[in-house]
C-alpha cells in the first residue's frame, strides 16, 4: 500500500515513527514542510525536513525533539563571542555538518529534493522524504514591532519577522497578526509531490501544526487541488486535545488566523472533502466540499465533538491521541487506517 503524509516537525515526525511501525510493508512518502527554512550564518537550515530525517533515522535529540542527540554548541558559542547575530538560534555542531552538505550542494546547483534524498542515504529514515517545494518560500510572521515603534497614526508599527525568530526568540509570545509564506506564489511543488498525493492509497495529515506546517504545504500551488481530487481517502489526526495543543504553540498560530483551538474547529478549518450529505442540511452539492479531509481522529477527551464533526461531512472517531510511546502511536495509525476503510 502507498501511504503519503504531509508533515511538519516534531509531532509529525513522532507520528511517522508509528506509521512505519504499524505499516512495515507499506511504502511511505513524506511531503515535508519547508516554510520554516532559514539562512543562518550562511548555512541553509531546513528544520522540519531534518526533524523527520533525524527522528526516523535515529539521530534525533529525544529531549529536544529537534537537532542531534549528544549535541554540543561550541560553534554557536564562538559566534556569540564575536557578537555575531542571531545568537538565539540553537545551531548544533553535529547539525552544522548537515547544513554544510546542504548549502554546498545548493551552491553547486542541486535542487533541495535531490539534496534531501542524498542526506537520507546516510540516515535511511525508511520513508521517501520530499520537500514541499525546491523553491524558496519562507514563513514570515506579522507582529507589532517588539521595539514598540509606532506608525504615523500612532498605532503599533507592524513588521514581518522570520518564523524562526518568532518561534525561538519570542517563543510565540508576541501575538502573530498573520502569517505570510514569502515567495510561495512563484513556488512549484517539488518533483514527486503531486504524484505522491494523486497515486496514494491513503493520505495522512499527522498532528502537525495546522497553520505553519500542514497549512504551509497546502499553499504550494497545485497541492490543495491534488488533495481535493485524489482518489485516496484523506484522514487527519487532531493536534489539539482537550482545547490545547499536545505540543508546540499551535494555539498561538490558530488564534492568529481566527480559528478556535479545538479539535472541531481545526476539522472545520480543513473542511470536508466529500459532497455534504443530506443530513448536513446542505443542498446535494455535486462538487466536493472546499475542504481536504474525509476523516478526522479526535482524542477521547473530545468525544463530545464527534457528532458535530460528522455533521460537517467528515467521518470522525474518538481514540487516545497522546503519542506517549510507540505502541500508542501505532494504535493511532491503525485507527486512522481503519477510519479510511483500510485493512
Ligand atoms: N527550536 C527551539 O525552540 N530552539 C532552537 O534553538 C532551535 C534550533 C533548531 C535548530 C535546527 C533545527 O532543525 C530546529 C531547531 N529548532 C529549535 C526547532 C525549530 O525551530 C522547530 O522545530 C520548527 O521550525 C517548527 O516545527
């Protein structure tokens, strides 16, 4: 069976470990978010691609969820001694080797998708990892200028900062007024991305950040249409449990785009893919919904939302969603496959 997953960073990577454990005989393609990518000290860093590659390849720092295990930060400290900014980005010494290989390969003219495949030859993650695009498209966050500057009308001046600065330096604690994926209009899906969606037997949306991870991938021209039209069932896993993100700061992102931090609101945000059923009260629309999902897993603590989600035209089931260990994650994957009607 061909499984395709759209994945962000830490939550997505952890879920994918469960996919590989639950479905050892299936071919898994991961379309990785590259909106988090950043140039740091002249090096190209691809946080979500590296998190998937290291997590599935056995090199991840378990306690951080990103970067390498047994990492040191000597180069970072030396750069700080020179007063070189940014000092807030955790550039690990082992991690730098990955960024050096990637950067020199880019400078030699290789596309990011080829470079990612080459890096994976070392890590053998057990999936085909494809960046969502080979083109530069970086998430910027619109915030009130942290310096307190005001515009001519005396209102807080709004500026755009790179997602990593918002996420790491400000810990997403300064309100995001919006997100802009700079360059996405000119970006093309990387080779294999559209086919991986169209030819899949099932497409999974792991519990990654719906705004800055999954939402970012959906903005790459062609991806949303492929998701709406693929014959594969599309099943998502709620990253929100009991009104809060399991990990990370998805609530800050959802609030910024006016979506409530609930499993139901995120399901509605993704939207039903199939024609709305008569029971939903909508007219028998022949075209499929404007949305992306057929099924949605919510945590048992959100079981009260199942009926409302089903009324949206999305099949829904309440199961344990905490990826506390590999067996728990495997069980989630089996539930997702079952919800899609897969053996
Ligand atoms: N996250 C942090 O909270 N602090 C860091 O210093 C940091 C450094 C870092 C370096 C390489 C990398 O691949 C990821 C890194 N991350 C760090 C995580 C990263 O900001 C996030 O994982 C994603 O961008 C969002 O999922």
